[in-house]
């Protein structure tokens, strides 16, 4: 079976076909917490796996005025967030965005995030181009994606 698969890839390359971006980068388990009344910022957590070395360089969301790559760091018992200008994706390794670590910060939300709804983010990669991901909004108390 493995040999057949290699042959198929070789054939499509020989024919000059471009492999779709979705084949190289996979985004999974995207979720966000519901917002409290009056809160106009949110954070999106997800996992990204790329079959080839790549770099996440930009994020945006149709549901927010602005989206940024952030990392939460602990300094002397205080937690603060820092901008990241990109995130390296080693080949075949899953990079996880999770609470107390990296997240996609959504600013100027266009609507409250309500549990059970779905919003979107677009992730732009150096090689794979832009990948759209659907983000499940979980309860405000959630610590991870619920089935
Ligand atoms: Cu942040």
C-alpha cells in the first residue's frame, strides 16, 4: 500500500499538479471561551500540524476587528501577554495553543462569544498559504475543548 501511495504522489508531481495547502497543514481542536458581558476580547486555542517545516506568520478573524499571536508568560508571579511575530512549525510535530501559553488573541469582537456557537479564524502560513478554521465556543469556565 505504501508503495502505491508514493507512486501516486510521484505521478501527480510529474504531471505538474500542485498539492493543496490543506494537505500540508492541519488545524484541529480549535476552541474559545464564551465572553462575559461587556468583554470585547477573546482567545482562540488550537493545534497545528504541518508535514513540512513551515511558519505561522499571521492570523485574522471575520468575527473580530483584530487578531494577534500572543504568548502568556509568567514573571514573578505575574502573568502577562506578549506579541509573537510568528510561530515555527517543525515538520510532523504538533504545535499546541492552550491556556497559559500561546493563543490567538481576538480584539474588538464584533459580537459576544456565546457557548455553543462557532466563529472563524484564518491562519496564514509562509508556505501553506491561508487556512480557515472553525472555532467552537465553549462555556466561560471551560479549560479545553469539550467533545
Ligand atoms: Cu492575549
